[in-house]
């Protein structure tokens, strides 16, 4: 279960991402409950629906999305965060006001992280009750935002949740972003290259799918957290030129997404993100510094 880091490809696409091949390698049937853009609550609800059927021989993999994502409307689970470029087009005026006021007046990092720890504790308790191998929790984003020492002191450490295996490192900072040529940790994200349309499968080049698969197999075999920190990933291969190279596209990217990006890039580059228009970006930047 998870977000776009583990959402399966289109039905017409026969590419097998790392999480699909993991089931084959471990001789397990994969039940994928992921959804692009969805929140942690969506993942918990999906898992709740099957938890009473699970046995000690089953295994759980949770690609933990960003704690700040919130499932606003029951029938639109992918509408979860202000970074969606045209989120205002998906809401009525009343809904937009409600979402904006929630983000500006109520939502804040300590509350997001408190809810996150509650979800992790819930999963840990169920894993212990069932007697299954500790679920693998792969961080898509840093578990604590901002990465402030006092935040770590408030919330669970990885070791305290002894019925879970929480990854060492996160996919965004230690695998995804370093794929960009010129990436420097702490100096921003790669959206300037993609301009709102990532053309990788699940935000990773194909060669890193292969590497992540091997590391996940090792994590399950040894009952350890998956290691995202150790060097060995494919890095520094993407910029404005390589995403136009047919050979590179075929080898590392999703060719269908590349074409879709070309078809829509002009429209996307003229849009002002909703979060910027209504002042949410600035507000959250200020909250993160507190």
C-alpha cells in the first residue's frame, strides 16, 4: 500500500516495477492497495479492509507517504495536498474554502506527526497480534518534517516500534532526487526539470527499481529495515537534455509519460499553483520554521 511510489503502471504497460517483481521473487500474491496522491489514512483504510483475513504467513509493505497529506473528501482520495497544481478545479467553492481554512488555521506539522505515529502504532499492534513478520515501512519522504532534533525527541524513534521495520533513509532524498544531474542535498527538488510531470516509473529510473528490488529482498530475508542510505544507486543521470534522448527514455523512463508530458507541458507551465495563489505555500514555510 502507498502512493505514487507504488502505484502499478497502466494496464496497457507490461513493465514490472520493483514492488510487482518482489511478490514474484518471494512467491507471494501481491494485493496492491496504492493510489497516486493518496494519504496515510487512505492506506490504513485499505489495509483495515483486509486485516481480519491476514495470517502470520502474510507480509505487509507500506510505502509511507508524506504526513501532511489529508484525505479531504471521501469520494476523492487523491485530493490530499496543496501541491496539486490545479486542485481548485477539483473542488466547489465551498469545498475550496473549507480546505484552505483547514490548512491555514488547523493543520500544522506536530499534529500531522502525531497522527502519523498513531497509524504506525496501530500497524505495529496488529502485526504483533497476528504474529506476522514485522511489516516493512519504506519512507517516501522524511518521517519528520522539518527535520528538527526537537521533533525527533517528541515522536517515536524507529527502535521503539519493534514490530515494524522502518527504512533507513527515504526515497525522495536518498534515491529519487539524487538521480538529477547537479543535485545537492538541501538545495531544492527536481521539479524544475519535470515542470510538474515526472516521466519515471514511480519517480525512479528503471535501474533503481532493480536495485531497490534487491535491497527489499535482503530486508525481508534478514528481517531488517531496508537500506536506502548506502551508496550504489544510479545517480546524476537526469537533466533537460537526457529526458529528450530516445535511448535514455527507453532504458530508464516511461515512454508513454514522456509523450504525455510533451502534449501537456505548455498548459502546465502557464498555471500558478493553487497553494501559491491562496498563500498556503508561504504559511506552511513559516510554520515549518517554528
